[in-house]
C-alpha cells in the first residue's frame, strides 16, 4: 500500500516539475493515504481483485465447460453403457446421463460462486487502522466504494462490521473453499474421462479423446489424456492453495490478519488456474469426444448386473444364484436363466425375460413393455 502511495506521490511530483521524493505537491501519507490505512486498503484491493477475476474470468470459463458437456450429453443421450459403482459393473446408464451429470456439477460450481460473492463484495475500506475509522473523512469509504462499483460493474458495499472485516478474512477463506469444491468436482470428471478413454486395447475404451500430442518418448503411437491430466494437476494445486488459505485465515489476531499476502496469492492463483483450464478442457477435450457405441452396448449387455431386472420376478436370492452361475460358466444371464430351468418351469415367461433384460429400459431413457 505504501509503495503505491509513494509511486502516486512521485508521479505527481514529476508532472509538477518537483524532484522525486520531495513529497511536493502531494504527500504519500497525508494526501494519497488520506482516510486510509494499509489495514483496510490492502484487503479491499484483494476483495476487488478476487471478485472481478471470478466474474470476468472464472464464471465464463465454467459456463463454457458446462455448455460443452451439456451439448455432448445431448449428442450421446441414447448411447447405452454399463454403469459402474466401486469400479465394478452396475446396472446400465447412458453416456448422456453421465456427461449430463458432469454438466450439472459444473453448473452448480457457478451457483456456489454466486452464493459466496455477496460476502466477498463487502469491503473493509473505511475502518482505517483497527476498524474504528479513526482519521477517515465521513463519507469517504462510501464514495470510493461507489466509484469502484461503477468502474467494475460489481455491487461492492462497505462492510457492516469493520472489526470483523479487518480482524478476519473469512469471506476469502469461504471463497477458497468454494474453489476447492470446484476442483474436487473437476477431479472426478477428469478421472472419469481418463477411465472411459483408457486403452486402446486393454482398457475400457468406451470413448475416444482428441489426440493432442505424442504420449511417449519410447513407445511409438502412444497417446495420453493430457488435458484431463492437466486438469488434475490444476485441481491438486487448488486444493493445496486452499489449505494455505485456511491456515492464513486462522492467523487473524485481535484487530488484524497479517497473512493477507499468502491468502491473496493463493486465492487469485486458484481462480486463474481454474479459469484457464475449464475452457481449455471444453475446447480441446470434451468438444471432440467420440463414443464407441457398439463397445458400450456390448459391455452393458454382457454385464451380470443386468440380472437386477429379474429381481421382481425371481427374487434377490435366486437372481444372485443366476449371476454366480453365469460368471462361473461364462454364459450370459439369459442363457443361465434358461439353463437353470426358470422359463421351463414357468417361473418367468420369455416376454418377461425380454423385458427384464432390456438394457435400454433400465436406463429410464426408453419405456419397455411390462408383461404381467
């Protein structure tokens, strides 16, 4: 803060023909710093920088990623695939449902930012040294904050309690926590995309990500999921930054938190990193995803989890026995149901078996007939 005060005062001296450092005609403390203290001005600058970076950079970046995921989800809305829980086969879903869930995750990230910003927009300016406003001209803070709002287009306001506003940095800690939450969500999305694209011969290979660069200095033809991996590194950094911000936020003592520089550095870096990687992930990865529909359907139909649809007719225990025999003998669920005599004994009809094993109906995307 004093560095800025001195620069402004020296610029005034230069333009007035006075020697640098003369403090004429403008004094760095008496004039430039009038009605202010580093203790209220410095945190005000952090809040303004954080809000404008979130609104101008991060929110648009997240919206670009959300829109990309939503468009891709619509494109593959009917592509049936095996669901997975605990990394094990589960009942079928569609790729569109998975990607749509990712789109909602990113959309909620923007909503969370919108929820915290009103508190970050509350500025400590006007509290001067310890929150009492000593030496501040009446109306100074309101006037400056009004101009900041006009200049940035953001509805900044004077903090209702200057002792809270200067003794803590809780709103920035809260913002950092939201950034961490966004990073956690993006980590899940990036990891899922890596898994879905794993292969090409010994992985899932249900989707293909755009080839961006050679992936190995020794294995010719290998291509790695570099954009999801870059996203994971960004997210790791954001989570680490949040730990530093939380520790810095806990360092407030009486009327001032002296760890504002480390808080500012880490919050602003987290915003910058997320704002950079979100649209990049959209443009260079999600937009170019292609689905191997045949492979996905084959996995879904061959998974023993499709037997879940038999529960309503045969009950859990008998269906569990069907699944175990299917896995043991390497037969399909349909073949095993016949082999175990359930159709022959009339415990389930062929039409009911068809309905129970209809992977499209299981996703909820299409409605299967429901034989009595």
